């Protein structure tokens, strides 16, 4: 295709040889490439970026921050070099070599532009909270992997001068090897689809997986790994497929419900449990929360005893109020009147099976907030109050003997021994 260049050179009274015309053509290609490079990069790209940064649209702002525009310009430059080479150079090894380099160049920058587009879409979806229930990062990583393999096949086929179809047919015999090499990405892709289809996990969820020491918020769902920022600000990476093959706890439903559960027990010393005397009953009846309960319960007990004509001279007959039962009733009414406890969710105070540590009284209710700090503050306030009112019912909390207890016993025994020696 040297005729047009030779024609113009002859028209300008330049008689050149084939080699001279080739060098002139290469010089023109280089000169136009440099000029176009400066015009596009330092003119068009800068102009577009400046305007996109001021745009109110998030997508355009993200586009201005990426390298997509520069990659597209490099792609266009490659195409222009190929067109000029076809226009001004003879058919031969030089032209074929330049066209091969141009094709590889365009493949690489087309792939880079695709990567940039996917990154922009991913950032846009995360910031706009669009389709966050889908494993977008894993899906986009899969697209990048497939595109990279395809571009690699085209480049290899170009270098060896064979059709890509031949390479693809040869890959069929390597299926087992490919399955082994890409086992984790394939399993991760399948797991990501299952997680999104069943709405099992999304960004921001509180994930708890003791097997991997993961307990925190999900910050990334990738093709092969899921990243969890633990509450101590460490990062735990969990294989994506492990979320399908193993069990994990997702606290999202708790967060969406607006109430977080309190389930904690206190242990009552068994030896402190007894029937309430008249004096104790009058004292407890002064409580705003217990007044109606004691009145109604006392009338119910007296009516029951009168109907059965029990001999109440012994505690073995009839019904009586116990301090632990009254304590449970008080705690339930205390929770039902607490400003930070959900009244539309379960509120229960129950007695569990006795153990060597005493009789457990379990408090079961839900706070009206799921914020961790607020939840812990409410729970602590409730149990501060419970610990303080236990003695009012004639009850004692069970506590294993401490060094202070043993020291007190030792001092008591020492004083007893001294008194005996003095009396002797």
C-alpha cells in the first residue's frame, strides 16, 4: 500500500527508494502517534475529567477517578497505528509484525478498560446500595477471570499463527487439569450464587463463625474469600465455599427486628429460699410493682386454704408465698415496666434446674435497640438493679468462696482458739 505515499512524494518532486519510503512512513506513524497522544491525553482526557469531577452524578465522578479514559485513549491509539501501517507500508514482515503488536496492544487495553468498567460499576453499586445482597465482587471477579483467559488465548493464537478455535479444542483435553487449577474460583462462584439466591449473606451483615474465629461485619464477598472485620478490628478471611459447606450465624435478622435478646441467669443460694412471713409480706407490699401482686396472690392463697380447711400450724400444709416466687414476679413486672425493653417480644423470668452453684433464675427479654454499646448499657443497668434488690427478698446470691472468705474463716477460728485458751 506504498503507492499513495510514493505518489505524494513524487508529486513533490521527491524520488525515493523503497527503504527510504518505509522509513518516512514509520516516521509519519510515530509523529502522528505522538501528536494524537498529546492531544487526547493532555487535552481531551483532562477536559473530560475536570467536567466529570464537577458532575452531580456519582457514576461520572467515579469515572473521572478511574483510568478508563486513559485506557480507552491507548486503545484508540493502537487502532490508529494499525490503520496508518496498513495505509503506508508494504505487505511484508514489517507490516505483519507491527499489526501483531497493535493487536496485542488493543487486546490488553480492551481488557484493562473492561476491568475499569467493572470496578466503576462495583463502586457505584456499593455506594448506591444497589444489589448489595448479590456477591457482586465475586461475579465481577469471575467475569475478569474469563475475559483474561479469552484474551490470553487470542494473544497466544496470534503469536503462534493458529486459529483460536484450535486452542479451544485443545483445552477440552485439559478439562481435568483446569478443574483442578480453578477449583477454588469455581467453588467460590457456585457458593456466591447460592448465598445470593437464598439471601444468606450480604455486605454489612454481622457474621459469626467460630470455626474460623470470625465474629464481625462482612466487608467483602469475593470470588474465593469473604472478608470479615472482627470487633477487635482484625480481618478474618473465610473461604466462600465454607459458608455453604459449614454452618455460620448471621445476626441480620436480629438487627432488622429492632430488638436484641438478653438471656442471662443469676444463681440463688438454696439455703436462703423460704416462705414469706407476714412482716416480710407487709414490707414487700410497699413496692409499687409488687403491691397488686401480693394482694391478689395473698387472697388467692387464703381462699384456697379455706376451701380445703388445711391445718396451717405446720408449713407442710396449705399454700404459701415464697420469697423466690415473689422475686420472680417482681423481676417480670420490673422488665415489663422498663423503658428500654420491648413489650411486643418475649418477656420471661424462669427458674432453671438447680446445680451445685444454686438455683438459676434466668432473665429472658429483648431490648428496644440493637446498637451494641446501648444494649450492653441497658443489660448492665438491669442486672445492677437485680443484684441490689436480691437481699430485700431475704435471698442470697451464690458465690464460690474467695480468698477473703477463707481469711475470715481463719481469723474466726483463731479467735475461737484464743478464747478457749483464756477460759482454760
